[in-house]
């Protein structure tokens, strides 16, 4: 008796704990097994308030076969959840099934319970229908739509929004998304949420208006695919079935506008402000007072004017079921939707995060290769809130990171079994109100009417719109290998995988340094690049755990031209180094001299050094880097070009300060621009050598905003005394000239522009600053303390072909394990 009671208590505990948020099921036909059976892979995503729960499917009709292999893992989790739950966790279970026949079969899953819903959804029900008959149009079994959605969507009450549900069909079939309507099979209670419009044909969900509620709407949708024209399905037992296109029923078309419940006209009271808002900020620690108001009686607005507080929006759809037409497959798509308190503004980029470049567009296709990591970079902004996290939904083993520059990075590596498949990845960025921000006591909703914002709304979570991309997996095209060393990375690309391409037409990101010449180390079988971690245009990125050094090999028309025109091929590669671990070898922070060559000038070297005073007699010892200065201390610098060609002169066109010594980093602090001094403290010190440029400036507060900064300059060589060269023009104020204006160069009078840098510099820290909060570990600081570690197996490379006229691209990068 006691044992039975204990078991009952355990079951009750399990049921109360396993609260369901969302779930999807998709499948992929993988071919015939050696014994003639069929292999089908199922992907089951389940979201609960704990990571230990998942869905369990059973065979309902037909022969569903046996599970031969199974993998399960966490795809994402978050604490930005409804108040009654506190967290959510999405897992994906990948099952390989051995199915003995290609006849249709159906699988179901059901249990209790949803998290607390406001539309009467209690238990959850899944129905998945599969038909492996050979299609008459493709000669292969049907492939189900690729569907995905974030498990928890949330929107402020006053901000209407449209969500495009990912529903790509690899066979080109018509896809329909509808509400489940078969009780206890497709849905639990089949109670459709109010305040929404579902466009079944485009699989778009429109949120119109609903009252704020701490409980969620439970969405129980069904996704089906129908052929574009009549087809037959043939089975191995000699039988056939027939499928027809989806044709809407012929009757009077209904508008997709929400049905409005008319309310009898009556006088309503509308508050009218008679005093202006105070110009001072509202303190966050004291109650917010509102200006005085008066009221007046006015007739109600006409019923043709839409007012959300005067109408009830019933759930509607703009497509109809077609009785007698059966789909090729049927998949469940369920998720939770939370309506938050009103936001102070519905404009994206203020409180609601707004996506900016280089975030991929919604619905964008990304081509990937087997065993090569896909990297999706997401960037958002919210001027009146703090970006908190990115939530994602994607395939097993997907990861997310946040760089120290604020970007979110999604990474995933497809395996050999994924060739030919398509994987949707959905994401949204969430922001929270900055506790230090001050807000007016009212908000403006979508319809232009004011309403007061509660304190709970001011401290809430705001979610961006949802974007989903589709990753298409293809065969490996470029055979490459990367070796990560302590101060360089070596990439080897097999020539056989680059038909028709020679290293003369390949270059690294910045080929101006002779060490970056691809001809130096290449041989008859491989194109080899040995890339210093601090040269050749290597980009340095940093997240909470790793330093990442990136570069790429691209095609060009002319290796001597710094402008890349023919990006027919891109081989991107990187090395990742953990921040923590055993130090094997130090790495000096002082930047070595830059050796370059240019047509008409031969080989010459740029030296960029710091000096202790204006005498310029002895440069600062490289062992003393990073250099520390007090504010207003003068920084003395010299750039010198040592050319094999006489009668040449050096011209410094621009100089700037940045926390990283990369030419494309932004924002920077401009010191010299277009040959003009922008910093008021800049002084140019004369030198008898025309190939020397000496200047100084006061240490500036920009240095104090970062752990350290580099001084980077754009320089070029000219023939001394030659008119019409950039050197002879000197300071040019016009923004149309200078280094942003590319012109054909004379063969001998002027060289290309070259990027050089030196540093890092720091502001001296006072003793009082030791107790201040620590700033994120800067990658160059890691260099200084000698924490640049061996690769430890974090080695990989990637390549892909790119269409010349393609739009924004998001190429795959090489794989690595955390």
C-alpha cells in the first residue's frame, strides 16, 4: 500500500512538473536499408519548464517500424518565462526508425499538461501522418515541410505584429497551416485564441489585440502539404493512391479583417491633458506623478473606426478546409504566446529590439556543407532598453554565443546524414528595461491613443520580431585544413578542389604584407597560407570564453590591386583559442614592422614606433608595451618608410584610435583624416627625412573607455616633387577625395595605401580604481599577459562558392567543439 502511494505521489509530481510550452515534429526519408526496409528520421522538438522532459510518440495506425538509434539534447533555454513557471527549456530528440513498408502510418503523442493557458488548453495532443509511397512527379517518397517556431512568443499588448511561420516544402508543394479541429487527436480542447488572425495559405499569424494576462495563449496548429497538381503514390506491394491539389471551397470570400462585435453607441469619457509634461526625468525610486486632467463628454466614435477597447476580436482564418482532400503529410506545430503589458512605444529600436546588418533576412536561404560550421551573426539595437539575450530554435547541437562587441552568434555543424536536407533556424532578441532609465508615465499604442504604463510594464521583457532562416545542406566542395599555432594559423587547400584557379588570383584579406603572399608556401598539390595572428587582415573576435582569429582567401582580378572585384570563391577559416588554460608561449604586444611591395617602388618597410620625447632619439623599448599614459601626457610617434627607391616621400593620410588594430573596426577616434589634423592637440614635428612623419598628441579620454587602444594609420608613398600625387595635395577637406576615392594610379608616381598600426596604449589606473567592477577581458590584454594558448584541437576551415551578384551572405565556418 505504501509503495503504491509512493508511486502515485511520484506520478502526480511528474505531471505537475512537466508543463508543456511547445512542440513540433518533422521527418526525413533517408533511403532503403540493405534488407529493403525504409529508414526515416524523426525530429521531435519539445519545450517544457524543465530540460528533463520530452515527448514520447506511439504508433497509432499502420506499421511505424522500430527505433534503431536515438539522440537527444538541449537546443535552448531561458528564464524569460511567464511568472508562474520561471523558465523554459527546448530539447530535440532525433530518432532513426526502420520501417518495413512504404505504406502510410500515423504516430501520436499526448499527455498533461500545458502551462497555464488563457484559452482553455489543458493537455497536449500530437498527430503525425507519414506516407512513403513513391510520388509520380519526383519518383521519390514525399518529403514533409520543414517547420519551426520559437516556443514562446511574446508581444506588448499595444503592439500589433505579424509572424511568418517557417514552412518550407522541399518538394515545392502547397503548405497549409491551420488550427487543429479534431478534438483529442489534433488538439486538446481545440479552443482557438482570440485576438489573432491566421492566414492559412501563407502560414502567417497576425496579432491584433488582446488584454494583458500572465497566462499564455496555447496554439495547437497543424501543418499539411498538398501537391501542386494531381499525382499518384505507388507502393512496393503494387497498390497506388492519389493526391489532389488544395482548392479553396467556392463561396463568398471573407475578409481577413477580424470580426468586430458591435457595441451600442454611448457617451464615453476621454481624459484630456490640460498641462504639459514636466521636463525633468522621473526618478525611479519615487512614485511617478501625472499632470492634472479634466474630462469632457463626447459621442462615441462611429463603428467604422476600429478601437481595440470597444471590440472583441474573434479568431479567424482566411482559408477553408477542403473536404475530401487528404494531405501528403500532417505535422503538429504548437507554441505559447504571451501578451505582455503595454510598451512605452511600439517603434522597433526603442524598447522592442530592432534587427540591423548583418542579421539575415527572414526566410533567407543559407547554403552549408557537411562537417563545416555554419555561422549566423545577429545584431540588434534598442536605444531605451538593454539587450539581454537571444532565443533560438534549431537542430540538435546548435549553440549560441555573444561576442564582447555585442553581436549574437549562432553556430551549427551539419553531419554526413544531413546532406540534401533543409533545417530551419528561428531566433529573436530580447531586451529588458534598464533600471537606470527614466520613462514618462504614459505610453502611445499602435492606434495613437495614450494609456498609462504600470511599473511592471516598465520592468518587463521586450521581444523582437521572429526571424527564421533555412540552412540547405550540400556536399563538401572545397577540401581544406587549418592548423592553429601559438602565433599563426596555416590553411591548406587542395588544388584539385579549386579547378581553374591559381594562387596568382587568390589573396588573403590584406595581401600588402609580403608574409601574406600565397605563393610563398604553396606547392604543386596545395595552396598554403601561413597567416600571422596579427597580420594579413586577420580579424579578432572575443566572447565570454574564447578568442577567435578569422581570415579568408578570396579571388581577385589582379593580386596587386587592393580592391577585390571577383568574389567567385571564398575560403573562410579561423582559429579559436580558449581564454583559460595553461600558458605555453608568450606573445609580444608590440607590432612588428610592415614589409610591403608595390609596382614601381619595389620592396620597402614601414616602421611605426613610439618615442619618449620630441627629440626622437631612442624609440620606446618594445618590451614595455602596453604603454601607459596619464590624460594630457603627450604621445610621440614616428612613421618611417624605408624604400629601395630614392627620391620618394611618405604621406600619412589618416590616423585613428580603436580598441582593435583592424582597418574595418568602428567606431574609432579620428586623429588625422584626409591629411588634416582633427584632434586639436596634434603637433607635427619636422624631419629632414622625407620618408619620416613625426607627430605627437595629448593622451585622450577615448583610451580610458577601453582596456587599451591602438593607433592605426593609412599611409602611401609618392615620387618626391611630383605634382598631382596625393602627397602633393596635402590636407583635403572634401569628403569626396582622400582614401575613400579610388583612382587609377600612375605606375611610378604614387603607391597603394597601406594600413599600419602600433600599440596598445592605456590610461594609467589609480589605486582607487581597483575596486571598480571588472570590464570584459580584452583580447589584446590576453596577448600581453601571455594567455594566447595552443589550438587544442580547435582546428577547422570552410569554403563555399558565392554567386557574384548575391545579396547579403552568411557563409559557413569550420566546426569546433566547445
